[in-house]
C-alpha cells in the first residue's frame, strides 16, 4: 500500500511545502506505506517557490519511489523518456515489470535527453519558469474577466477554474458549451475527481505558444463577465491570485 503524491500537481498546480511533505512522511511511517511520487513538473514552480522531492526527506527516502520524465521540461511529449529513483531493492523488481511493458526508450532519444540534462544552463530553466508565469497570469486574468474564477496554480501548467456560471448539468456539458461558444478547449473537471467533486471545474492548459494564449484570452473575454445563462454578473475580483486579475 502506498500514498501517491504529485508535486507540482496536475490538475491543481499545487506545490507541496516541506511541512506538508513531512506530514505525509509521518503518516507513511505510522502506517508503513510506500510513497509514490510523480514529479514530472518539477521545473515548473512559480513565485519563488522551490520544488522539494519527497525522496529527499531522509526518514522516508528508502520507501519513496520517485517517478519523473523529461516530456514536459524539454517539450518532448511522445519521446516516452522517463525514469524512476528508489532504493535498490525496489528498483530490481520495478525493472522486471518494466521490461514486460516497455523494454527500453529509443537510444538516440536517450542520448538527446542526456545532452539536454548535461548542457542546458540554469538560464534555460529560469526562462521556462518566466515564460510560463507570464502565460499563467494572462490566462488567469482572462478567466477571471470571463467569470470563470481561476485557482491560481503554484506550479505545473494547468489552471482549474470554477465554471459554475456556465450552462450545463455536468463539467463535460460546460466544457462543450465553452468550446462551441469560444472554440477554447478545456478538460472537464469530472476527469480528475471522485464522485461529483469536479462538476463545476474546467481545467485549462497554458503550455501553448504565447500568441495562442493571447488569442484564447481574447476569446474567453468575449464570453463577457455577465452570465448569459442567468444574467448574474461576475467580476474580475473573483480571482484569488491577488495579482493582475484582482
Ligand atoms: C502528472 C503527470 N505525470 C505524468 C505525465 C505523463 O507524461 P509523459 O507520458 O508525457 O511522459 C503527465 C502528462 O500529462 C502528467 O500530467
């Protein structure tokens, strides 16, 4: 049995703090659990936050299976280059199973990723963060103006927005309404929650060229802050980020 931790998280953009990870570590020790971590967005952390790997907490290092990859950092989704870090005794067993389902990433692609890891300077990662923060802030501002209150992400590149103002019984119907009206695609919240917890959420992705983000923002704004379905007015101050959207 284990606890699954995704930091920075998809879809919420949550970045777990040291205190939160230590609380998770204490629970894992008390109940003798593995910790599986997905850290694929580790370089996408904003506003001066630091990514902290649960496996770096000494008390739980030998029970933590860290899983990550380079598809997001180097924009190479589809290359299927990932990795896992864990204690030797788990690694051997993971290797047996992995061999049955995947075998090996193509060697030339591994060489390319290795060159990226070795040669890209810190400025590459800084530029990555800066450009994604800019896109995050633009999209959050537009969502707030459209009356879709964004939960401003601390990391990763998704925004969960409150879509309660949109017509539709389910998040899927709301996503389809938005798509038809503005041609902006989102993922229905129901994809990420148990029961009906996600019905009022839509997830937006801002891993797009800045020109596309600008166009999406323009289209979202065209929706207007007034709720066409109920006549209720929502204001940009609905946004919680306290930055440009406030
Ligand atoms: C949290 C998380 N982990 C892993 C992946 C998988 O990434 P890939 O299959 O591109 O390596 C994704 C992709 O969206 C993700 O959001």
